[in-house]
């Protein structure tokens, strides 16, 4: 059995940006939860026991970040108004996470079609850094890609 040296995993703080607005510094690593659904195509000649293909029919991600940039978080919250279609194609913006490191070879995680959800949370902390929680929903872009990592 081969062991893996966990110290080889690269861990960097990330600079988060949404539609060009800097969302950092982040108070914690971003949380990314994917939501996928597949359609299974089966051969019915043998009672549907054999799978022919599996097609991805839904591919989204919920991204939650905790930021110390309260001014930007609250300015985003102020833009919401009742009756606005928040998931319209023109509301989808680029959400990116750039590693903060001296190396220029680290990869950037980019969600090209993300929308900010209106459930922004901000609770002032006494004697500690103030933190706001922002939640985004990422959708596939025109090419069907949910994100790029390059």
C-alpha cells in the first residue's frame, strides 16, 4: 500500500473576484457544492439491466464565501429589488478564485456564469473581524462548461 505525503498538497489563500469586484480578503476557504443530474439510457430488450449511456442533464454549483470586505458585500446586497430575475443570462458574471502566491504557475478557478443569490448574511462581531457570507449559484457557460481550472 502506497502512502501519500499530505504536505505535497498545495494550499494557498485565494483572492476572490466577482464581475471585477474584489471580494477579499476571505475569512475562510470557499465552499463549493455541485448539483448534478444524469439521465441513464438503458437497453430495454434485457429488462433495462444494461446501461448504454449516461448523459449529464443538470450541472450547477453553489459557492459560499465568507469575506471581510464588508463594504463590497453590503453594496451587492443593496442592488437587489423585489421582482428582479436574478438568474437571467445578463445577470451571470464571472466569479474567480486566484491563488495568492509568488508562483506564477498556480491555476485560477473560474466560474464564467455565476449569479449572486440574495441571501447575504452579515453579523457584526464585537472585538473580531466582521464577516459577511455571500452565496453564488454557478451555471454552465455557452459551451456547457461549469468552470475552468487553468
